[in-house]
C-alpha cells in the first residue's frame, strides 16, 4: 500500500468518525514517530484497544454515547438474524491482539458505559428499556471483550499448565488480587431433571478492588470475569464451542448446537459494565449498575436464550432448600485444593450436606473449605 501523507491520513480518519481534538493528538503522535516509522501510527490507530486508539478516544470531545458508537462502528458490529453480534469482515478496524484484560481501553470503555447508564435507578434496566440497535450491540459486545481476554492469556503464557495459572500469573504481574467472592450460581447450571447435580465451576474476577481508588471515575473492580472448572482449571466459555465459518462469521443458529454444547453458552463468562457487589466495595452512585447492565435481559442472543431453556440455575442455599452453594469463595485457592481432594464418589453427599448447612444456618456461602474444616473439627454445625 502506498504511504499516505499526514494530511491524507487525517482526512480519512475524520471520515471514519474522529473529531478535531482526537485528530490533533494523532498529529502530535505522528510527528513523534516520524523519525522511526510513521506508518506505525496508521496501523496502530486501526487496532481497537492500542494505546494510541485509547488515548484518541479519551481525548475526543464526543459525548459518551457517540464514543461508544464510534468503537462499535469501527469494528463493523451488527446484530444478525439470531440476535448474535457479528463483526463485519470488511471493517477497517480490528481488536488489538495484545489487548490485555485490565488494559486502559477496557477500563475506559466501562467508564463510558457507566457514565451513560450507570446511575440509573434500581431495576430500571436502561439497556432493555431503550431496546435500540445501539443497546443491543452494546450489550452483546461484552462477549468480544471476554474472547480477547481469554485469547490474550492463552497466547501470552502458552507454557503454563492451565488457564488458572495463566490468570494468576497475569494478576501477579499487574499487582492486583483475584476475586473469588461473587456468587457463581448462573455459571453452574444443570438440566431440569438432573438429581445428582454438583457444581463444577468457580467464578474469578479481576480485580478484587479498584486500582484507581474509590472516588475515581475509573474503576476496574470485578470488571473482567472468568469461569473456571475447579478440577481442570481451564476456562469454561461460549468461545470454546461457538463455531467460526470460513467467512469469519460465527455460527449463531441455535439448531446447529447440541444440548451438551449449549451448556458452555449457559455457563459462560460475561464482562461487567456495572460493578458487582460480591463482598467488595461499590461506589454509591453505581450501586445498582451491575443488576441494571449485566443482569439477565431480553437482549441476549438466541443461542444463549436456548441454552438457558435446557440449563437452569439454582437460587442461593441460604434462601431456599436444595439451593446452590459456592464451592470456591472466600478462601480461594484453599477452597480449590479442598474440593480437588474430595473423591468423586463422596462429592454429592458432601455438597448436599454443605448446602443443607447453609440453608439451616442462613449463612452466605463462603466456600467448601470453611465447611469442611468445621465439619472435620467436630464442631457442632
């Protein structure tokens, strides 16, 4: 491709939706790199999530809604006939392959969504109320952030033995703690007639507490979510089973998937636009944001709606008999190791005893380690 002049690049970028303030930043960045490789600027701006793309989006004077729309339009997002979000193969912009889970772009994008919808009243579900092409695309775009987070960890740490190790090493390198304390009911679904159900998955989120402070408009607390099988320590995700066609389009027809494959779609992770409570702090102004923005809603794809018809989630054992209790929660790795050391033939009985104890004592689930320790010590439980 023939190298364009700076003025030609700026003219094309303006046509692609960038405003004057963001273009001024591009001009300054171009001259900084002119001595080495000016073509790098043009390539970098067309990869969503790069430092240059993120800075230009942040510097732009566009209102939050138009900034979000700019990202969605750049990637060529559209909702197909099965209400699944697709990325147009002809789009000039692509998601940056090195976009990390806690990258500044993800934090900024969440901030824009919170700025637009985060202060809505309890149970108002503003995305559902609006129910526009914009909100449908915005809601479904979370899946692509999840897909990139999983891809980044697997590509960055290929020699590590499993996905949990990859996540743990990444968190350590970022200087943040993993959060195990948000309930995983909706990621441990079972068939309606299943009588021997025992959970298999845990929910792990980054980061446990916000890296930006309680009062900052930026907040990465419990933003990126991973569902991990407690035994294999591998990610459970819709992206493990969704099929990609030769055209690059994803197969979104629910009829093309078996009931077994649909389980991963029912249990899958979900990037959080809102800030989940779990057992962490949530800024007062955003106290309803998770329920409003990330809860079950009519804007899901037909694939996930069909998956949830087969695979059902239980309510908390604290509130209902035969309810659900987290295997992994407050004690994190201790919970994992404890459960892994329970023989398979003993797991069903132990789990039922555990959830019965939660129901009888009206305790919030704190993980299997605490229950097992109390039980083993002979304490009256």
